[in-house]
C-alpha cells in the first residue's frame, strides 16, 4: 500500500469520526428539547386535543352555516314549481270546466300567499343576522320567560297527550337576550318536537355555568322528535304538483334548527345537540342545549 492509499484511509477515518460526532450532537439536542416532564407532556396533549376539537367544531359550524343559502333556495324552489305547474295546466286549457279552472286559480293564489309568508319569515331572520333588524338585548329573569313559554305551548302538548314539564330555575338567574326572539326559539323547537313525536314527554331544565358565564337551557325530547341529520328534501310536504289542497307550505324541522341556531348566534348564544346524561335513557331521548350569556338583576334595573 503506497502513501496515497494511507492518506485516503486517514481522511475517511477522520470524516467518519466527524460525522459520528455531528449525529450524536443532533440526537442530544433533540432529546434535550423533548425532555418534558410528565405533567408538561400531559398539558401539551390536552392543549393539542382542545385545539383539534375547536378546529373540528369551527369546521362543522362553517359547513352548517354555508348550507343556509342552499337550504333556503330549495325550500322556496319546491312551492314555486308547484305554482308553475298549476298555471301551466290553466294556460294549456287542460281544465275540464271553468269551475275546475277557477279552483286551480284559487289553489295557486292560496299557495302564493303561504309562500310569501315563508319568504317573510326567512327574510326577517336574515336581516336579524345581518344587523338590519336590531335586537333588544336586555337582562331578563329566566323564570318568567320560561313561564310564558309554558303558557303558550302547554295546550298543544296537552291536546296530544304528551307530558310537558318545565323545571323552573332560581329566580336570581338572568340571561342577556331579546325576550321575543328567545321565546320564539324555544316555542319553535318545542312545537317542532311535538309535531314529529309519536309518543314520549318533553322536559325543560336549566343550569348556570359560572365558568363560561353562560346559562344552559336543556330541552329533552324523544329521539325521533328532532332530526340530527336530514335528507336534501327540506320542505316538509310532498310535491305540490299533485294538486292536493291539504298540503301545506312550511319550513322543515332541519330548516327550523338552522334558523334557531342563527338567531341564537346573533344573541351571542348557540344551539347544540349533546349526549343525554342518563345512560339508561340515552337511546330514548335527545338533549338540545340552548346556551345564552348570563345576566344579572342589576343590569335589568339599569
């Protein structure tokens, strides 16, 4: 072996030693940077989980809100197609007699009025969300508000033989909300539940969460009363082209949930479907949670 080979061997050995030291140093830096205590690792994992949960909730809420226009368009499109069908029958002289033609005109006029009422209801909610219609946010005694809701909806539940119970909270629990709109949200949710129930009962209870400074109103209804998912056909009737006078143009349960959520969000609240707390009855009931900012008696007086 000549001296050139010895030089090459020496250079290789030196380079190998240098590379080995660099790798060992990088591993030492990595291990020192990740050398967290068990408490720190647990806290970090909790923060990561909370961040992932917040991201998932924000993503679902964005998808929920983005569907408002599509759902509204579909709700309005179905009755419009029915009206067009009625007028096409009349214009094509397919009526058997002048009396039948007049009956079709009467049906079209009646459905046009119902459609106008439906549009007005959706527009009011949209203007409220946009800020055109200002809300009268005040500190309200929740007990009085729930008593008013019970008086309005009690007879509807009684006529259908559905037990309806409201567990009134302490008189010192106040909420920051618009009285009219909060009552309307509760009445709409209960009314929707009653119309979709086959049997069961309805319960309302309240819990004040001091940590979040929110008041949670729990509405417990039978499992089939509130649709947790809904098909694309959001109009709550069959095709209007069948010319059935008994059909009604009205907002579907899924659309009412969306409207209620929109109104509550304007009042800095939210609407959620949460797991029912009692394991033995979780398969029978659904719990709707209406969260509203907490008020105070002093704010009501001011």
